[in-house]
C-alpha cells in the first residue's frame, strides 16, 4: 500500500513538472511577454520600452533559466539600479533585500507573485480554491444523488417507460453545455423582464424582483438559496446526465446477471433485489466516473464562474489566462494535476472497497 | 411456509406438467421452444430431463419457475405444483413459492452468487424473507446448512465472499441456499457441468443424500446420461422441444422404445466400445432449427427407421408402452421396430501399427513466477510449479491421452510443447530437434506446421470476420504450402473434403456454422500443413454427445490416413478409453500413472486414477461401480503438499508404512509391461486392488 502511494506521488510530480514546462513555454512566448508588459506598464509603450521593462523585471534571461528560478533550483535574478536600490525576484517576494535569500521558487515554498491581482500567488489561490471548493461541494451534493437515482431508476427495468423518459432527460442534460444551460436558466429564472420571475412577482408569490440571482458574487460572503442555486444547477445538470448514463448502463448489465436471477428465484422482492443485490455491484463503474468527473468539473467551473461572476478558481484561471499572469497559471496547473491524481487515488481505493474481488488478503 | 396454501394430498404429484407449450416471441416470428410437454414428479422422486443443447430442457425448468424473461411466454398447457396452477398465479404468489417451496440450482455457481455479498448474508436472506426469521436465527440455520453440505470451517465460509471459494465449494453453497427453507421441489439445471469429475462425484453424492434426508423431489436437467442414471428414478428424454420418451430409469436405459434414445446411447462411448472393432455411431444430420422443424416426427429426417408417409403424416402423440408402468414413447412405429437387433456393424478398421518415436520429453519442468500482487504489495514472488519432471515418448500413429482435472498442468504442458511458453528445465525432442527452449516465433515453418493444435472451444478460435475458406488458406500461406493462390485454393477444398464439410462452406462465415462444424474447420486448419503431431486440447468437450461422436470419428479417420501422432488432452475418461492407445494421468503437475489404455483402466491403479475412474458416471445399468469420493479440493500449485502430491486426499495412505507419503516424493516405478505408477504402495497391495467396474451377470 505504501509503495503504491509512493508510486502515485512520484507520478504526480513528474506530471506536474511536464505540464508546468509546457505552460511556462507557452506563456513565455515573446508575443505573450509583450502583452504582459503592456498590461502592466501601459498599453502605449514602444517596442524599446517593452524590451526595457522586460529587462528590468527579470524576463530577459533565457527561458530555461527562468523556469529554474521558478522551481527554485537556480538563484533568482538580482539587479542593482543606478540609484543603488536592489531589485530582484526574491526581493519582490520577500519585501526587503536583506530578507531575500538566494533562491525563491516552489522548492522554497514561494509560489510567486500574481501580476493580475498584485498579490502573492499562494494567497490568491487559497482564497479562490476555497470558494470553488464550496461550489463543487454543492454541485456534487446535487449531482451525484440525482445522477445515481436517475441512472438506477432507468436501468432497473431496461426498455420500460421510466427508462425511456429518464434516459431522454439524461441525454438532453448532458448534451447541453454550461454556456447554453446557464444562459437559459438566467433568462428563465433570473430576469426581471422575461421568464418566470415577472409572472411570480405579478402573482405576488415572491418579494424581490427575481426568483434567483444571476450574479453569485454575494455568495462569497453569504451563501443563500437565491444566489447559489443557478451556478450549482448549471454545472450539476451537465455532469449529471453523463454519470446517469454510465449508472444506467452498469445497472442494466447487473440486472441481467445470473445472481440477480438467483435472487429473484429465491423469492426476493423487486425492491430488495435492486437495493440489496444490484446496487453495490452497479455502483462500481459510476464511482470511477464520478471521481474522474471532479477534475473534469474544473472545466465547467471556468465557464459558469465567469458567467455568474463567482470569484473562484475557474474565474481566476480565466483572468490569469487573458492577462498572461505567468506564475498564477503555473500554480494553477500544479493544482489541476494534484486534483486529478488525488481523485484518481480516491477512486482506486474506493474501487477496492466496492469490489471485494480485487481486495488483497 | 405459506400458511394459506390449501391442504395437499401427498399421493398426488408434487409437480404435474400438462401439455405445456412455450414460445419465444421475436420481432420476426414466434419461435416455439417447447411443444406439448407433459411430466409428473411424485413426492421424493427424482426426474431426469435429458437432451442435447437447444432441446428445450432449461426452458421447461424456467417455465416451472415462471421466469421466462420478457420474450418467453407459456402459450398452452398447465403447470400444477401441489395442485395449484402456477401459470395462473400472480407475481406476489409466485414470489412466495420461489425459494421456499421450489428452489433452483444453477449451472455456473460463480455467476449465480452475488460477488459483492458475503455468503452468510446470501444464505440467511432466504428464511428471513419467507419465514420472517430474525437475522441471528437465520445465520445459525445458514451455519448448519453449510455444515450439512460438508464444507469445512462453516464460520469462515459464512464470512467469505464467493470468489474466495473454489468452484466445488461455490456449488455446495448454491445447494445450501436452495435447501435453506426445505423446499418440496428442487430444480437442478446442469449442476455439475462446470465442475471436475471428482468434484462432480462429491456433489452428486451430496444431492442424493440431502434429497433422501429432506424428502425433496427433484427435476434434474443434464445432458449426461450417466449422471442422470446415478441421481434419478425416472427420466424424460427431450428432442427439439418435445418429450420423446419417458419412463423409469431401468426401463428407458434397458428397453428404450424411441429411436432417438437409442441413437443417443449409441453415440456415447460406453465401456466395450472400441475404435477399431466397435466404433461409435454418430447421429446423421443436424438438429433442426426451431422454425424449421419437419412435419410429423421431429426426429424423422435423422431416424434409421423412418417410413415415408407414416412418420411425416401427422403429429405424433405420446403412446404408452405396454407392459411397463408410466413408460411412454413418441414414436408410432415402436411396436414394429426390432429393438434387440445388433447394431449394424459399422466400418471396422485394422488397428493401425505404431511407428517410430516422434516426440520425446525428458524431465520437463515448467515453473511460473508470480508476483504476489502488483498493485498493493511488491517484493516477494511465488513459484507456481505447473509441470514437474514430465517424461514420456509418443510414437508415430499413436494416440496418447493426457488425463487430469483442471489445474493439473495439462494445458501448461500443451503450451510448452507448442512453444507458447518455454520449458524451465528438461528436454523436448521433436523428431530430431531440441525444441524445449525455442519459442514459437523462433521455430522454423516446418516445425510449426508439423506440430499443430486443435482447441477446446470452437466458438472462440475462429476469426468471426473471415470466411472459413480464407482462414484455411491463410494457414496454408503461413505454412508455405502450395506455389500459387490457385494451388492453395485447391488444397483448401481438399481439406474441407478431409473433414467432411461440403465445399460450399468455404464461403461461409463462422457464425453460420454449428459447433461441430466449427470444430471441423479447426481440425482442417490444424492439418493444413500436414501436421505430424497434433495436440487436441479437449476437442469435443464443448460439443453435444451426438456431435462428439462424429468429431471423434473424424479425428480417428484422419489419424489413420496420415499416421499422425495425436496427443489427446481430456478430462473425460470414457472417450479416452475409447480412442487412446496409451494414457498418461496427471495430478498437480506430476505424471502419476502412465501405461497402455488396458493397463491404466485395470488394476493395479494409482490411487488417484482409481478415484478418477470411479467418479465417471456411466450410462449402463449393467455396470457396477465402486464409489470412491475424494475429500477436499485439489491443493494449490503455489503451495503443493510435501511428499506425494496426492497424499492429502489419498484413501490408501494408511497402507504405506512409516508415513513416508507425507515426506518423500514417490518414484515413478514400473509395475510390469511398461506400466508406470508414481506411488509408495507395495507391490502386493497394488496387485490386490479390485477393479472399479464390474459387469453384473445378465
């Protein structure tokens, strides 16, 4: 078990290294650096001024050297200005020239500085990840039970009317991307001029102008039913259809197994067959998928967080990408890799629990 | 049990099926699966239902359970259980009967147990549903039943998952589950087909004892006539959806009155059949498809006694046989047929003469190293000793049978010989070449084409997307036979002739062929490069008896013509006795006995051979057999017992002084005439062994 964990962590490190190299290379292309300089120091700079800005802020050294600096295996750049002040990577990160050590990268625990938010990357990301974590938690809490119930109800009697109705719903929900369902939901439920809200107001059923809010920024301070329902629903609907389809497939297969016939011919009632005999066997396949779904949800998070202006990880990623915030993007990639591999690990361990056949004595 | 069931007179049949007809409905048409089937099972009686695959016997069983699926429907007739009509019951009434009054035992024990539920929970569920028994009491009952089916350490078993048990143990659990609420009727659907013969013998014993103990009636479905004879009192023979003959076991076995029953008996190798003097007689033609059944008698087109204008004129009813009790036959001519006429002498062959040694193995060993687990642990590896010091010769034109149960190493041996694996140690001489360490990709075309294999499962060994002809031509190309495509095409057609398939089959796809036909294609492919040595790995065990006979005869024919050396791997001792010249018995990777067929099948035996012989069910009422049931399972090859591999199950062990069976590996010693036995028993004791079979005086 320990060896297995070590191997997984090793794999995680290698993946993170490869991914960050790629991200680093892409964000450090000359054109991208120019954008960065212009967003940081004024968009009307001449080419010479851009070069000088890059030179002064340590972006002029070769790319691999700067990647080394970011990792913390090479000393950070240091530069003494004409007026005697010392600037440098580590100086900027640690405040004063005296406190700055020689190296300051990931290995030293310094995640760098976000040029977009003008704050430490670690600080920005922990706050944003917390916000997204909350969103994901609610998404999973809505999506997983709904998907499993829909999948199991559809799969327990293959070809029945329930199956067809639920399958149609599942396919429709997974075929509608977030940017479509999100916009639809906003139009339908969160607009004071169209959709349901004006109707409900005119009947006097709700107090406010709209049923749900289309902007989730207030959820950062206080999560309410009104401001959080739409982003959660948007993401959950998309993922739900997919998981429900997998659950249904798994359930229909289990229901044709011989041990289900054994149970039936033992006199077990249909409800008990589904709950006691089929459920656990049918959950093996969807469990892995749900776990894979979590990193995949990060995609959905980007779109719906931007759509509902919820300042979470996805929104941050989006902001970092359009502003070419190099160090924030790098840290985000590391987070993504960790999320993928940790969920994989959980899925492997959970799989062993669900499926006694692969449990090791 | 169900309190509201009306009082039932014990002299009436437990199960009475009357003119039952079942059809399956597809989008295209209605497919009748069972027509006009009637039978009665009295209290404590065991009824055997035999027939080839597709004859509808399992459909009858599922109809009794009313579990025919969405497509199947009972279209006529009645099924009465204790006087109540099952066909008219509601789902809720059925649920109360299922598992409590009628229980079923299935063909594949592994598949019929829930893999994610502990054995104890699966067993305890039955009385908890039907008798509303509290859980602790139900578990205590489960424990008792597990002990009743003679499983060791019941507490451990109750806490185990199905995959932690062996196949034989799983089947015992399924039996225990069926008996949990002491049902009045037990339906057994091929309960031992997936098990080894010695395990099968144990299960059959158990079923007989338990049925006697609880007074349970049984409906026993099997394709194995010998097994039915051992278990049942009465038998119903089915053919193509109809019962063709029914009666007491002794009446049907000794005085059969239906041509199909007779043909079935003539196609199984009973002791006395012999490949040279009394060859098997296969049933000509093929089983009719359900929607292509002939008019009149279904068996008509394949029947030796068919009379045009009578047998195909009208539907044939079941007619009682005069003089016997409850013995009926679906043949209008059974009074006119001379049932005692000797079998029309088939083509007799001279026994072929046996030539030079072509294959010789010397002290061949094959060990596998397995990592304990690649995922969660690492480091220590275990060694599986699949083959230990295998030595023997095979000669030109000879049939050498290799016999043993699953896990004895016979398939590993075939792989090593073929070059799919290389031997760990020892020498294999094929003609005059050492091949023990040459994997198949490094062997030259000559060696590969002269050493070929016929596989067990004809359904999976043909490429489903290539025509039959193309597959054979492909083999010819690989073996470098023929100079041009036209020549190879010609040779392919000749090969189809050789395996007695019509030449049009060259353009057919494998899915259009029956099992027996596919196996013929497999044989044609093996002989494409004029193979000198052919390993046949259970070539007929997946086929029906009547087809088995035909395929066996075909192999023998080709062998006679080509003087091929045939290594016939099998667990079926009847067929081995019928066709082999010499027999090699394997147990846990060791050769325990080697000799000519007569030597091996007569005393002195190796104790394992003795048990194996006694376990084989024989469909002949005149033969009396000693019953030796082996205790326990085959030990694991990862952790074999010290000393003699068979010592853990040997009933002769106490006869060897000094307990050396547990410490020393016995030598392979000659007991006369080249007959070798790996046993510590003294020559006197071996000589004093009694034969397993005796033919009762008539």
